[in-house]
């Protein structure tokens, strides 16, 4: 089930029609209040979220989703008429897994939805047991991350980014490589997305974030001195 919160009826109807023709089950909402009522009844597999909405804006809604234990890992794609780099960074910093500026092509949107849903499935993580680098510990089977024995709450994309880095310990991964591995498609010109997620990941990990090293002009790696 995909939920779409969009106050423009034309966009809402067009996207809903295209998604259903592609085999997705969907429900669309014009107002945040109707959206929250549906969330309380049934959780979706993915959310398409507009930013400029009546009642409350999309960034506020996104932060509420990420602060709730029930919805903090739900994949969210922001669809917004605000397409500047600042707007995209704001959306990604707020917890969005992807950000698509309007107008957008439906083939691209469907491709991104499929990629995000594939990576949201638990069976995609095949590692088991404990992964450790320094004082950072990850338990893939439980989707749990501990920094200095304190459990850290990460978004789905932050977690997948961390897993990609630590399962390639001491190997330098370029931004383009991380985009393909974590986001699942070529995200041409959007390497800033990786930088934003690295920054928030380091911040959440505190001192343990130092294991994520910047290799200037190339990309990032995870490792110890």
C-alpha cells in the first residue's frame, strides 16, 4: 500500500492512476488530517509526501513520522515544487529517503518507488550476528545500531548507508557508488544527497561517527586508525 498526501487534485489523480496501472495499491489524501487518520488505521509500505499543504507543512509531517516508533522506518519520497538544492537538503535532513522535484516523469517516479521498496524489505539484509568497528556495533538481523552501548535511531537510508560502509570496511566508496548501492539507481548530479546523509549519520553516531572517513575528491570509507 502506498499513501499519497497531495493537495493538488490533478497531480493526485494522475499519480494514483499511474501507480494502480503499475500494480500498486494506493490511497490518496488531500489534507494532513485525513492522512493521519489513515496512518492510525493502517500503516503503508511507502509514503509520497508534498511539502506545501494546508493544515501543516510536509516537513513537519515528516519529522512527526520519524519521531514515532511505528513510522520512523517507513520509506518516504518527497514530491515538491521546491526544487532548489537548499529545499532538497532540507527535505533529506528532515528524514526523507528521496526527494523528487515537480514536474517529474512517472517512469522515473515508479522506478524510484520500486528501488526504495526493494531496499526496505528485511530480507535484503543478509548479514547476521554482530558487526563491529571500534565502539560501534550493528546487529543486522534486528536493525539495531549501538554507539558506545547507546542505541541509535536511524532512518532507513542512514542505516543502509552505514551498512554499506561497514561491510566494505577500509574500502573507499565513491559518491556515485554509494548512490547506486543505497538508492538503487543513478542519481546523476545529486551527489549532495550522499554528503547530507553522511553528515546526519555522523551527527547521530556522536564520537563513533569518526569511523566514517572522508577521502577528499573520491568519497567515503569506514575504518579505524
